[in-house]
C-alpha cells in the first residue's frame, strides 16, 4: 500500500462514502486539459500547481467511489464477488479513498507538494492493483473454464470499469506530468508521426520477442500535415497493440512451419491475435530488416472534417463470424506473457506500450472511444482484417466517463459521445 502515516489511514464513514457515490464527476475535455496544461507550463508562479491539485483533491475520491459502484453492482457475476483475489482488489479502493479524503486540501505550496507526493505513490500502487484484477480473471477461468466464463454478460461492466480507470489515471498522470516532467500530455499531434514511432517501437519489440524478422509495414496518408488535439500516448498505445496483433497473425498465418511448442520461435496458439487478425502501419521507420516473404501490413490515415480515420489492413487470415464477439472479450486474452517472460530472461525486452495491463484489445477500444472516437473492424476469414480507428477532431467533446444512478446496484447508463455546451 501507499506508505503514508498511519494517522492518515482511517475508516471512511459510511455517510461520507454514500455522499461521494451520489456526486457526479466533473467531466473534462481535451480542450480543457490542453488549456490548463499550457497555462501551468507558461506560468512563472510558484503557486501554479495549487488550483489543479485542489481540483484533483475534490475529484479523485468521487471517481474512485464510482469504481466501487461498478465493483459492487448487482450485475457483477458471483464468480467474481466470491473470489478472494477480487475482494482484495476491491478493498484497495476503500484504502485509496481513505487516503485521499484524509489529506488536507492543498491550499499552499507545501501542502501541494505533500499531496502530489502521495498522488505519485498512489498512481503506482493503483497500477499494481490492476495486475491483481488480471490475476482474478485468470483464477476465474481456471476454476470455471473458459467456455463458461466467456459467455458471462460482463463486457458492459468491464467497459465501464476500464473507462473510469482510464479517466481517473489520466487526471493523475496529467498533473504528475506537468509537475514532474514539465510536460503536457494533451498536445497537438500529427498522427503520421505517432504512427511512425509506433511502427519502430513495436517492430523492434516483436523482432526480439519472436526472434525473427517481421513483415514490412507500409504507411500512407492523404495529408502528411494533418494534426489534431489529442493524447499522443493514448494513440501510440492503441497503434502498438494493433500492430503487435497484426505482426503475430501475419507470421502465424503465412508460416505454418513454426511450432507453438517451440518457445524460441513460436507464436502462441491460444491468442487473441488468432481471433483478431489485426493491423497497423509503416513507413520507412528504421528498425530490423522486414521479412519480404510475408505480405505487408498497411495503414492509411485520412483527414476529414470531423474525424481523422486510420485504416489498418493485414493479410493475417482473418477470423470467422462466430469469433467476432471473442475479439472484444475480457476473458479471451493471449498467452504471450509467458513467452515474453522467457525472452526477458535472455534479453531485455520491454513493451513500448501498455494498454490496460493484460486486457489490451478491449481496453484499446475503450481508449479510442473515451474522447468521441471509435475502434472497429471488418474481417474476411481466409484473407485478413481491415480495422478502422477514428479520432474525433472536436476537442470540446467531453470524456465518456460512465454515468450511473445513486444506488450501487442500479443499472449503468450507456456511454455516448458528448460535446461540451
């Protein structure tokens, strides 16, 4: 847990938690984050971090209480609620709220520094706790079997959970980036440049992980100068995840001689990538020489009046209609983690991306939708997949933070694109 004084750790009064849970979060837009970030970075005042810290001091407990509402919802399957690992995961959120509620409002520079120090540790601890959730997912599958579990109607619940997680961590990350790195996470980005970086990072990663050349990746754009206000790391993470899947499925579909039992050369057989024959991009990014015997992966970036759309095409074999739902399932994930761990023992291989700690593809869609965009695909079994990633260009679009009623057990309202008034 976050190392804070024991005096800070105290039980949350029930009435306090109830009051938090009925408050509506203050939804922000990319424009808001961009403007506040620029103001902070341009200011020479030593007090410039106080107002953003005060906003977080009020907002984060509300958002974390919304997470508890999801976790305690009557819609949560019993397979989760009775699991000790899941209970441990849930208890951590009470601790997070207790810590944040016990810290005094950052009204001066000293208190702001103290608050930011706790926030820094809390963000790290929160990410570790997300790994605990993935352990719970694996335990549930082991106890019940994948065929039973993947038919649980939980996609909507976990979409909302990870949307809340994304929004909560974004606010913490933005404040810490401004404070520690003097960097604004929300900037005017060029999708072409982000795609080129994602190509280079993911190709290098996959070359080391699979110990073989990867397919050529081609990048095309209707307007190389196209830009939009967005979060570069969000786009980079999505593209890296899609490209990783695309490389894996292309190699496997066109290289049947690779045996899944060979840890030094195989592509995992139980993988989301086999179901979702994916996608991405390339230009002449400098990385290991591509395998010319494999069909290339291509990406096309098009700028429209409302959206920037990224079409990603591969020849990875596609997938049958019967597997379409599995592509977005939180219970169908690849077993590449063990291969990755084995390779790390021999050579330092770190992912250049991290979409949601083990729930990469569905979390990538949550991320794409969070500020009005989307992620979808059309697959042709026996051929390949075309994937469409859209970025909504209206930076006043409010974050798709899930709405809910006052009761922990009330049904959840659907996510939707919402423009600022």
